[in-house]
């Protein structure tokens, strides 16, 4: 008696592409601010590691500064002190320093 009949409401129009626009924008920002610079740094590091040669002064990820004495396929011998050579992975070499840096530090 006091209850009115419930009729089906009209369906809301679908927005389609506009619903996904913020998600697409977020993915684009993530790509340009995170993924692309990281790929660029990885490519530069790989080029530096492949160009590594005997006599280069390097710094490792652990902070050791030394001179490359031997270069192998995946490893390099780094002289960290006189007659002290440690073998490190090439990927663990963080940066190649300018010539004469070791003498300037000591």
C-alpha cells in the first residue's frame, strides 16, 4: 500500500576511452621518469664495462679505488695497493676515473 513500485533506472552512458586516460597518462609518466633513464644508465654502464682495459683507474661499488691490471671475460683484476690484486666482477666496477686520480688521492 505505502510502498511504491521500483522501476528500472536508465543505464548511464559509458565514457569509454576517457575512463582509461588517467591510467595511460600515469604509465607514460612512469616510463619517461623511471624506465627510460634507467635503461640509458644501464646501456652507458655496459659500454663502460666493455671498454675497460689494462691501466684504467676505477672505483668499485664497494668503494675501493684501484688500477686495472688484468681483464677477463666477466672479471677484472684490480690492484688496490702495491702488489695487492683483487679480482672483481666487471659489473661491480662503478666508474672509470680520470688518469692520475689515485696519485692525487694519496
